[in-house]
C-alpha cells in the first residue's frame, strides 16, 4: 500500500499548470445552501466513501518528476485536515450572521491551500443566513483539479434527487441549432463567412490580449495585484420563467437575455458612479466549456475509461465588447438586448475559440506554463469583467438527507475587479458577483443588476410577440 501511494501518477495537464503557477492560483468555490440544520457527523464517511473516489486528483498532490515535468502523486488523505468548521459569535440576528458569513467568505477567497496536501477544502457554516436557514457548505477546489464543469459534476455526483433518490438528476436540454441541421451544400457559404470572421476575431483577440487595454472605469480600477486583495461576494436570484418569457417575446436565446441584462446592469452601475464611463471602452471575457456533450456525468460514468477525457480543464474564452449605453438605449433597453444578441450571435458563429486554445497549446510547448499563465493573466487584466455560467439540475437535491435550497459558485485567481457567475437550479437563476472590496460598491452594483432585469422584463412584456430564433 505504501508503494502505491508513493507511485507517481498521471502528468498534470497544461491548464492545470497554468492555474497553479507563480502568476495565477485559481480556485472554484461551490456553495450549497441547506434547508435544515447541518449535521456534520457524516462528513468524514461521505468524504471517504463518496467524494474521494470521484477522481484520483482529490487524493493527489503536484510534484515535479526527475525530468522536471509536473505530475499528480497519490498520497494518504486525512479528511479531517480538509474540513473547516468556523465559530461565529452567538447572535439572534440573521443580519449579523449574514455579515459574519460574508466576512468569512471574503477571507477564504484569497487564501491558498497548502501545496503538501490535496488541493481542496470543505467549509461547513452551521449558522443560518438570509438565504440558508440550515447553514451553508462551501467546497473550495483548486482550478488545477478541473474546470467548473468537472468540479460541479463532481459535487452533483455527491447529491441525490429529493423526490426520488433512485432517479438521476436531469438538466436543461440543448437543442441543435438550425445551422447544424442544414445540408453540407447549404452550409458552404456560411462556412466561408465564418472562416473569415473567425480569422478577424482571432486577430482582434491577439491584439486585445497583448496591446489594447480597457479604459479605467468604476468596474476596472487598473490597480496591479488585485487578485490578492479582499473581495466581496453577493448575489441575486431571478425567475427562470420570467427569463424564458423575455426570450419568447424578443425571439432571442436565454443566454442573450442573461448577457444583455448583465451588460445593461454594468452600464447602469458605471453611469451611476461616473456618467462619462457609460461610453467607455469595456470588454467582457466570457469563459466557455469546449466539450461536445450534454449534461453532467455521474461518478460511475466519469470513471469509465472511454469518457475519462471529459475531466479536466476543457475551456476557452470569448472577448465580447460591452455595448455602450446611448440615450436611446436607456429609454429603450430592448434595443440593448438586441444589440447584445447580434454581438453574441456573430461571436458564436466563429471558431476563434478553438484557435485561441491551439495557440495556448503551442505557447505551452514552446515557452512553458508560466508564459501561458502570463498571457491568461494579461487577457483578464486588460478586460473589465469575467463571466462564466453553468446549468444546474431541474429537480431539488439533497446531501445526506439535507435538502438543498440554493446552489451557486464563483471563481478566484484572476486580476479582474468584477467576476460574474451564473447558475440555474430548479426554476431559479442565481447570479453571483465577486467584486473588489473598497472599489466596487457591492450594494449599488447589486441594485443596478436587479434594476436592469426589472426594466428589461417590463419593456419586453409590453411589446408584441416575435418569432423565436433560438
């Protein structure tokens, strides 16, 4: 057994090395809000029997072999070393527990986990908050272990459907686009157009990454080293039914509605703080999952040799300019959504995402992971906001017979001042904001996002039905 645990295992993937370098140390945080008081007596058995078997990386550390290559090395895991149960001052005020919870989360967002232990932690907050009557469980997972898809799939594999644990969780379906259904002959003109558009997008992305920097605005300070500064976490919950209603009215996609609302909210906040900044040049970096699969995989499926390749960091990004807030768009937010739809549709038809991935692979081979980490860091630092989204289950979940009332996530490690993550759960969309403390007014920021959605929903409901182009 000792020999097994000293054995050097699989190589660390290139993205795994980017995200655990001297330049970037990135984590994915998953939050489970519980409906009933947390009983943590089963925590250690659950970690040993359910969590650790999901992937060998949860029982491994990074080491450098004799050839100087980074590899995963299996080690003995002491689950109790990875579980944190903080103590807050006793109080009868939910508002005070919200404050204690916020301060605690802010403190763990920028802390690094020890390199001599597997790169994950579980924080069990056994105090009620406004959103979690029974407490909150926080999974802190290093990005080197996998991307949001991998890690969220791992977490969801630990949960069961509340209504029927024997049934698998289900997720929103992804229908094939009309473009995918066309014949090859009909696709040719579109392919040629997409090719030239992709070359243009790829070229502009290179220029943006290396030379062009977003303006300094109320959402981009221009400070150096902000990734190690304190951040605040806040979020809003929106009705998925309302979002679908907007989608149907405008004939766009759900992603268009969400992106347009976020962009509109960003501009409202910028205008609220500094009117001139509503016309500033600002860019969003949208993180994308490049896997050609639907839904998440269970623990058993993840362990099958033929699909083990789905684990890891299969991501790329799009750089999308945030539409400027003209006077006409303030009075007509639907125009703002339609403009966002055109921008995203154009980018979505481009394969520059894959070209960027190939370029990073080439940089890795020629210059090593530290050089690629610097490129990623500069890309994020030159932009104003990073956006990422995951789709969650359509049914209510439970963890060890503890009903889960809410699910959300965030990411850390980049120099951006605003990080926005989006996740669906049952009929609710949770949008989480990680904002630079002391620079972003998180209360006003949250208010502007809620206002953006309310204004867009009201405007959409007042127009006549248009054909659905999803």
